[in-house]
C-alpha cells in the first residue's frame, strides 16, 4: 500500500505529511552535507543549529518566558514520573497529586517511592470520567509541588484550564495535549511530555522547567537524572535523540505555518465536535466515556452496547482505512486519537462509518 490511511493511534501517532516528506527528502543528505542528520555528530555545528531551532520553535509556539529552560530528554514521560520526585521530593516532604486517569495514577506510584503523596483528588472510583472544579482542590501550601495530567490519554479526560497552584509549583504531564491549544506556561513550574503525540516521534521527552526549580535539585543527584546538569549542557550531557529532535524542529515549522497553536486549537475543537456530535446524536448507541465538561479534544473515548460490537467496530473500521480505534487494553471501548496532525477529513470519515455501523447493528 502506498496510500496513507487515517491513523487514530494514541501514540506514536500520525505525523504531519509535509514533515515526513521533508524528512524523506533530506534522509540521505541533510542540508546538502552528504550525510543524514542521523549520521552526524551531536557536537557538530549542523546539529547545534537543529537543536537550537527546535528549542526556539517550542519557545515561540508556547510563548515560554525566558526564565524557563527547554530540555530534550530520553526515557519517555514515564521516566519523568520518577525524575520529578527524585529531584524535588525528599523523604520528609510531601507533594499534592490530582489523579484523573491511569497516567496520573502511575505518576503517584513512582512519587511514593521518594516521599509523601497527598491525593488531593482521585476519580478512580468513578471510572476516571471527570475533572475536579477549583472548589474540590484544597492544595497544601507547604507541598513541594502539585502534579496533574492535563489530558488523560486512556480515558479521554482533559482539563479545560491551567490549574492555579497559588504559589506552590505546578508540575504537569502534558504528553497528550501539549501544543494542541494555548497554555499559560507562566502558571507552571514544570511541564513534561513524551513527544510521540503532538511534538514528534517517540524517543524524546520535552521538559520545560522554571529556573528557580534548579536550586532544589539535590547536590548528590545522579548526573543523568539531574535537571540542572542536563540544562547546563543544553540537553547534550550524553548523546541525545538527534533524529527525534530534528523531527521536532520540522513539526514546529509545520505548526508555525499552520498559524500557531491558537489556530490549530480551533481546528482541534472542530474535529472533536464532529465525533462528539456523532456520539450525542446516536440515541445512546454510542456513549461517551468522559463527562461532558471533561471531554478531551485529543482522545475521543466511547463505548458501544457490547464488547463484541466494539471489537467488530474496530475491526471493520480498520478494513476501511480507519486504523487504531481499539481502546486501551485496560479499559476497552473505542478511542479515536485526533492530535494536531490528524486531518479533519478523517473525523468526517469516522462519523460516516459510525452512522453506517449503527444502521447495520443498532
Ligand atoms: C498522559 C501520558 N503520560 C505518560 C505517558 C507515558 O509516556 P511514555 O510512553 O513516553 O513513557 C503517556 C503515554 O501514552 C501518556 O499519554
């Protein structure tokens, strides 16, 4: 097959076609130097230009103030579940965690190895369908930091606002909605995201960290787990994922060409509305997982009347070029991931498929 299909995968997810084409055209000779970007030293001036441009792109797109460092790490967002407490949570300290889905729960598990975790909100009993209102969040003013997940990829539950830590540093796992809409970075002390949904390919983790947090890093920290040491060496303490960072640079260029994050957010909303409308107008044949005010613009999760129908739905959709719709193995159901690079036509194609499937099976 040479044609591209609609890829609803939750991540690694579809990349913008112009980015893939540009990478393809430069695969053998990057910038006319006769070598691939994968074959050159990360200490070369060629790669230096790439990493600086990728950082500039992220800084510009997210309007990141000057007192924040941008780092490209490895180990996925999962390593950040550990690295954050390893750097900022001593055994006698406590941190406040807001848990609205499976990823936040995993972050808590790792943080508990280092210090005390105060679960300020946890919607697990309700099946991770909701987000808390501000009146439900009573943060400890002495907490070392507050942690939350702005978009829970598995359950499709998203915060529609930046949480206010009222002076306590806010750390956020933005893996699945970073760059999807404007965030007020100045409200956060620490942001991290695996690249493989909205930023680039898997294998790079973006970390945005406020300068003052660097002073909290313990002096005896392991070198490669030390944000301060990594920042000092501009993310090149060891060999970084050069190919991944190059693709991030290209994704940033593409996003700027699309009018930036605010513009892309409008399109993301339109795409999500196509699918939520299909769910809401199905007389209950399709039922959305998340409560309405918690619905994700990135991962649209829903159920059909039976698990057997859900399996058939995903299978038949796949034969029609709508791939990756099976929900996460832990929750089942259907999940349509529609990150920045996912085209609106794909959501329309899925809506049509949903309508036909309901006609046949409803
Ligand atoms: C919100 C969120 N956090 C963390 C992770 C884990 O990321 P990684 O696989 O990069 O470690 C994911 C992966 O899908 C995610 O969606």
